[in-house]
C-alpha cells in the first residue's frame, strides 16, 4: 500500500547525502527507535548511531550507517543532521575493527568521568553499530 511521500534531507559536515521524497524514515533516537511518516507531529531528537533507512517505497529502501546527530521534523519535512551517513557497501570491516580497537584503548586510558572517556565511549558505540551494519550489508 503506497503511503504519502514527504521531503527528507540528510546532511553531514561534508555536505548533502540525500535529498528526495520518501514514504517513511526509520532511525534510532537517544530514547529508542522511531519511524517517521508524512504529517508527523513536529519533533526535534538526538540521534544515536544506527542504520538509517529511507523508504522510497516498500521495496526501495535507501540505507546508511548513521552517526550521531539530530532529527528535525517540521512543516511536513524531515531534516537529518549527522556526523556520518555512509552507504553500507562503503564500510570497510577491517578499518572499523581498527577504529573500534582504538576507541576501546582510548576509553581504557582515559580518566573515569573525563570528557576523553565520554568521547571514547561515543566512538566505541559508533564503530560497534557500523560493524553490525557492515556485517549485514
């Protein structure tokens, strides 16, 4: 069954990654998974690393490994601002393993409760999520 489409834009620090109409957005906020359909109530949410799914239709889904960021839904459109949005096929498992190991090492070296430890924990969550996405690609 076709759903009403709405505009979605995905931006990273490097620029625009996606700008098209979709039937649904599926992602993960800091409080859990969320699906956005057309005419969703206004929303501002912090995003966690996960697989971002943009449903152009039930059978055509655009997927990205999504880093931390923000989701804004307003005026019938969604804006997704994230650190990373990488197509699963572009993920390098060996590189992700190396990045995860570096984040774990940084976490172990950091002083408890420090900003360095918080950043290392954030990086560890990102690389773990990206590894899961790469394994399913």
